[in-house]
RNA sequence: GGCCCCGUAGCUCAGCUGGAUAGAGCAACUGACUUCUAAUCAGUAGGUCGCACGUUCGAAUCGUGCCGGGGUCACCA
C-alpha cells in the first residue's frame, strides 16, 4: 500500500474523466505538500496546461472537485496557482500506518535478480588505515547495504595492494633496524608496527639523500638543473631518479622487489610474515568498524593479470604496438589521450590489472553492475578503463560505476603522510568512543548499567557520530574534517537520531504495548500525518540513494524522520494520551518510526542503542 | 593548456531528472524540564544561490561564456 501510487491512480482517473485526457505517468508529479500549506500531498498541474489549453487554476479546481466527490481517500483540496493540495481521510492514514507497522520488510525491495560487485577499502599493506580510508570504507559499506535493500545480490570485495616497492621498503627497513622485534614483543598493532618501519625507511633515505646532495650530488645538480632552478627545487624533482639510480637504500629495495618477483624464498617468507602482521591489524580495525568482505583480491595474485587480454586486443587491432614493444590504446576520438596498457618489457601497468580483474570478476560473479569506491583523483583512470573495456567488447563496460569521492582535508590543510599530518583510523575510533563516554558522564546517565553495556553504547554513539558526519555529505564533495564537529552530538548527527530511537524504547519500557488493533477512524494531527508521509517514502529514498549511489540521501532522510519524531514527541502525549485509541495509534506510530530509524541507520552502518 | 569536479546564510551542508516566499544543522541571542530520556523543543537574527547572457508560463536547477578553487593529463599505483 503506497500512498503516492494510490493518489497517482486516482488523479489519472480524474484527468481521464474530467478532461478525457490520458495522463502521462511522467507528468503525475506528486510530492508532499509544503508545511505552510494545508494538505498532505500536492499534484502539480502545470504540465497539463499546454495539452489541455486551460488555466492552471481551472484544471486544478476541476480535478480537486472531482476527486473530493469521487475518491474515498481524498477529503478536501485547495489550489494555489498550479498546485493542487489534497487532504486525505483519517481511515487512509491509519490503514497506511498499520500496513507499514505490519510489514517487517518495509523498505526492502523485491529481488531484481541482479548482482552488483562493490569494491571498497583497497588498502596498501605498508601503513595503517587513516581518515581517508574511513570515508572510503563507510561509503562502500553503505552502498553495499543500500544495494541489498534495493534488491541486488551484493558482493563486497577489496583489492589488497600487498606487493610493490612500498612494502619492500618496510621489509628492508625491518631487516636493517628492527633487530628481531615483532608486533607481539613490542605490543604494537601489526599494521602500525609495519607502518613505523616504512616511516623509518623514509627517514633513513632522506638522510642518505641529504648526504649525497652535499657530496657527489652537487655535480649532478650543476649539470642537470634547468635554467634558474634552485637546489631545493632540483632535488625535489630529482628524488625519484636518485632513488632509482644512485641510492644505496633504493638499490637494496629494488633488489628486494626483484627477489620477490623471482620468488626468492627468504624474501617471500619475510613478505608473508610482515603482511600477516598488517592483516592482523587491519582485521581489528575492520572489526571495530563493523564491516566485512565476501571476496578479497590480492594484488600479488593479479599483478600479472590482464596481459593476455591486452595481447588479444592487439591482435584485434584495439591496441597498437610501438617499436619498443610497449602496447598502447588510442582514445583521442573519445576525447582522451594515448594510454599505455603494457610496458615494453611486457609487464602489466595499473590499468592492465584492472582490465584483468574486471574480466575475472565477471567470470566469477556474472555481475550486472560493478561499483568502484575510489577517490576522485582517479576519475580519469576509470574513464579510460571503461572505454578500454568497451573497445574490447566487454558487455558490462557500461555498467561499471566509479563512486568517486572527494578527499578529506584537515582544517590545517591536506593530510600528508610524509609530514605526519595524517589522522590515524584507530586513534580516531578510540577518540570518538571516548568523547561519547565523556559526554554521557557529563550528563550523569547510564550509571546503572554494567561497564560492558556502557562500552557497547559508547561504540554505537561515537562511531555512529563519526560515520554520520562523513556520510551525510555528498560523496563527490571534498570535505574538511573538523574534529569537534565530527563528535558533535546535537542537530544533524547520529546521536540525535539515536536519541529519537532511545526515547521510543523508553516508552515501551514504561509500559507501552503495540497492537495493530486500534480504531481506524482516529483523527491524526498534522505532525502525525507528516511522520506517516516520511515513513511511506522510505522505499523511494532507497531507490534514489541507489540510483545516485549516494548514502547521503539516506543520511538526510533519517535525520528528517528523527527530527519529525522529536517534534511530535514534544507536542504529544503518548502513554498519557487522552483517548485509548489515540494512545494505541501513537504507540503504533512510535514503534514504526523506531523500526524505520533502525533500518535506515543500518543502511549507513550506524547501530541503535537502547539507552543513552 | 586539454578534460573533469566544486562554488548556496559567518561556518558545515541540503535542494540541482526545471515548480509555491531558496532550506537544515552549527555558532549567536531569547525562551521551555516536579511530566513518556532537555543528546530535546520553540523563537529571533542571518542570502546579489560566484558573475553575465540565453532557453520559458516558471531557473539555485538547463545551455553558452567568464571568474575563483581543486583534481588529472607517468612504461607510479
């Protein structure tokens, strides 16, 4: 039972009957009436003005009169300009409330027999997760939940970048400096432990580079600097070349990478050991965040993938080869550049792997859609990937979606790992929980609960606040992370939403009992109707969030629902309602609101406490 | 320079598949707790929707051009 559908049908019938015109469903624009006007839903008649060659007021008035006369649901109407505002019968409001209360799966769309693969998180194994990863993880998790609610079968996956020069740096650094210390012996979380050695490598390398600059580097500077380029600028630009051509440490790290690629047993053993430490650490973080995956792809398994497809593409003239044997694709007709797809030595580049991974995934899951949750600095890469797959004739190429999200910046500027201005994920998680605890202590509640229960509540509140703070913003936008705002507990925040839920739980603890059996003629207040309108729109909100790949749609919706409830709660007595039927209706309404708040928040990965 | 994204209240953001007088939250100020949880509610104040043209009954929303900010254009990932 969906109000908008009911109204759309009745309005279509009215248009047919009054004007003998078949209303285009696209023109059946029905939206909740703005608060300052009388009525629950509004039909916009402007699109009919031209075809009916009549004034908006006339059309609206005639339709209104017809509807009040002929519809059992519509009790009154008013017309303002081309807006036909309709009031609905109490019986309908009560019936809708009952149907939502009774439908345990309300919001869940029927299966569409489609599979969607969501790739998110995708960390490197040389350092711990930070704030930027959190935005990625929250978005990926939420989109997975939303897709499921929208009727998809969902596969959550991540690509672990577990190989390459970066992890070799950590390995080499550990070998040189650790003297056998392990995460266990130093009581350090594994990913942080390995990250520390990565930082140590960078420090040692910087020292080495500075030394070199003061000795044989000077000659290189003099012979290679561009006109007018000063030493600082030159050495900044030259850093990579130095690493590859002069550096002792760089040489050792590259040697390690070659050993790894050739499967040298000691190197492989060290690599496995250190990555194992990192995974232990990551798993703790994922656990704390309440997220998981169905499928994990390791780059070490896939980094050679895609080559065969590229060679096939070369045969099919999708690609072309340069004299040095490197293989390229020409996308200039599509407004893009020439891109390399296979190196001259025959090894894969980034995009080669992505081509391979896409194909393998399609073979494995026969997905209909795939979403890559990846930061917007890779917009161009995904445009290219999509176009290349299209050229290769992959049928799913058009169904790839890059959920491109903006960077998270700090109030002090960009996060830079090299400058140590990165907000660590684990630290942040601890801080937000602590803030929730401090806040609860300040208001003196929850003292009667066990420490275990309190801990669980603070996790929900603290993490909820953080998740909501990040997810409420449109993914596309860059955001500035303000630590104070992120743990704000008032206004458009998770705690505000949780508080609405908790208030409802409290009512039921104080003796409220839900029954589906109440007098269906009970009159509802405007606020009660508004709540029902909001509840009814939950399935649509899910569709919209899915269609836009945007969890902020759900975040805004959930806040609006909580807000409407808080207001209702303030202005109405529930347990102390004047009439038993009214009381039952309000209990049913409260229960339904709690259900939908819980489901809707769950789509954001935010849990509801029973007390706060 | 080419391509892409962003620009709405002091701050953070909704609204953008054209629809009513552009909305929230925060911050500021005022008020509401012997009452179902005040992590709440109500009120006041706050706007050249970056600028200019155009499209039409109607533009924050669509188009074109500019201005400002960012990203990207590696045999890195």
